[in-house]
C-alpha cells in the first residue's frame, strides 16, 4: 500500500540524532498541552491525550517527561495557547506537501513556511490544493520480533478494526480508519504489542518522482520545514530514492 518509500521514511525517523529527538520531545510536549487543554489531564477520560501519549512512547519520550508536560498543561498559571494550522503547497516537480503546525503566532509560522517553499523551488498553495491527493488514516508500525506471530498479529489487528495489514522490511504496518484508531491501538496495546509509530497520518494515494537535479532541493525543503519549532508533521508524495 505505502510502497518502499514509506519504509525508508520510517527508517530515517528511527535514526534521528539526539538533537532531532530533542525537537521531537518538544513538539510532542506541545501536542500534549493542546490535548490537555481540550479534554483535561486525565488520559482515562481524554482519548486524544491517550493517543498523544502513545505517540510519545513510540518516540521514546520518557514517562517522566510525559507526566511533566501533562502537569504543566494542567497548571492554572500556564498561559501558552497554541492553535493548529495546516499549510498545503508544492515542492519541486509538483510534489504535494502538507505541513501541520501548532503555533502561538500564526503570522510568524506562515512567513517561515512560505520562506522555505520559495527558497527551495516550491510554492505555498491554498487550503485544499493538495490534500485531496491524500487519505487520512490511522497508522500503527510494529517492529518484527521473534516473539510476534505474524498470523496472530494480523488476526488481532483485523479483529480490532484494521483496514489493511502489511509485513515488509522487518516491520508490520497496520492501517485503519481514523475513527477506529484509538480503539485499535488500545486493543493491540492490551495484547502486549509495542509501536514504532502510532498516530493518524496523511497517506498519499500515489507517489511522484523528482528529477535528479531537484532531489537536493526537495530534501532541503523537507529538512528545513522539519527544523521549524512550530511544525509538527510533514506529509508528501515524493517517492524517495532507495539508499
């Protein structure tokens, strides 16, 4: 379903440097803050917070850090307010790019995002200009282990509401409708499965290639957008070359 470029993306995420992991911790902390303010600090009654905690654990965020973020967000003295904004545009060769941001200053974020699209041969578009090329899906990635029985995992996933199941490159990819994501994730967690990824994502329906002389610009566009503190997620339909 996702193709080899999806697996390459996952491997790239697993090999992030300490500095990159620090940024991930900060960004997930921001997601925790928004989730707590929207539904309260108790994961038992806040499914959105439960989902963010699962994402945090998949990214190896320490429990202590998660708990501190929840307490900070629940504190009366915390005046930080973030809003979620999605930007859509095109990279080199017409690659469709979706940027999800969480910001306390939308003018700053819009300016920063536009700057990198312009700098690296792309252009920022209007809402809806590329999102129709993606499907919003729950994505659960589990690493292959001797202790995991593939047939049993597939059965557990499908019984829990999964739409699709793939086993490739020493990983299992489980896809579901966003409405089923929380219940499926929790069902698999209760059976002892651990995740490399656990979140709702925008999955491209098809992929496009980039001419050799524009590959560097496309990669720099993604890297620079990822480095922005306000950017939470980047989705694109670039079929990246295998390393």
